[in-house]
């Protein structure tokens, strides 16, 4: 099923099929969700992790120290799974319906209008996991670890301060921030990735490529270098590129 989903997302990104047609095809692949099972975890369990899933929409996540966990404004569904707060933006569910309006070209699926924005404010120290399919995601001012998977979409990460693990397939990632501890990684398959590291970063960079291109640029760095140390190399950043492009700019 994963290969079929991948093919649909690639077609949406290439413009071969429309976003609404892609939504219908993805829904057809999904089996009914199993009935939820009650757990012994108390409803008031503290949130220690945030997960955001965005499909066919625009999502913005901003670090806000005044927020204990995360708050969302816009079309979404939210639930708590143990100590993880899950926020989902998706027009696709088991009762999919469509509404078309011309000539304004509005497309509404299950009451969800394509192009609407979901805004999330979260505590910047919490770990964040995101999954973007055929949509746009922007993250700003987060200090905790970030895991982002982008399929046929676009992702921008600004002023990150913790380890990052980014994966892109048929999409684009643009990130700026500091790495000075932990293990970070970037995987690129048929996509484009640009990363700019802050001057006070301390990281060892290792790059591998298969039918793709990886460029690490900065003062004193030799052309086509695959192993680069910034500062004392306290953290690590592994780059892997297959049929895509990764560019890392270092101070």
C-alpha cells in the first residue's frame, strides 16, 4: 500500500492528477480504522511529545513558551495518545464528500476547504514529529528534537535549536538553525533540501549519495567534500541523497 500511496502523491506533486482526485484515491486505499481500545492511562497525563499530520493543507507550527503543550487554530482533529498529543489536518475520512464552486475554484472535501491554514502554537522544548503529504508545513522557533517526513509537499524549518531528522520524497525542505548536540539526519529521495547552519553550530557532517547530488558549502571547505567538521563536532549530521539534491551551507 505504501508504494501505491507514494505513486499517488508523486502524481499530485507533478500535476498529473488534481489534489481532490488524489484525496479520493488515497481514501480508497485506506482500510477502516480498528475500534479504539480504552487504556488505563489517566486523561490528565502530561503531554511530553507533539505529533502533527497534514494532508492536502497548509500548516504553521510556532514555538511559544507560554503554551504548556500545544494549541491549534483552524481545521483539525486532536487526540491524546499516552503522553503524545496528535493533531491531524486532513480532508479525507471514511465519509468523504466533495463540494466544488466555480468560477472561484473552491474545493471543499468533508467540510475542509483546500488552502485553509492550520496554525499551531506549541511549547518549543517539546519533541515534535510531523508528517506532510501533498501540503505545506512551516515550523519556527523550536528548541526540541524535530522529526519531519515530507511526501509531495514543502517544509520550511526556521531557527531550530535541537537535533533534526528530515526525510523528503518528491518534495522540498528548507531549514535554518543550529546543531550542537545529538544525532541528526537528512534523507532525500527525488526532492530538494537546503539547510543553512548557524555560526555557533558544532557538528560532524557525513554525506552519501546514489544518483543524487550533495553539496556542503562554506569557507575553507573543499569542493565535493563528504566529511566536514564544524566547530568541535559535538553533534552529527548524516546526509543521504537518492535522485535528488541536498545543499548544506556552513559558517
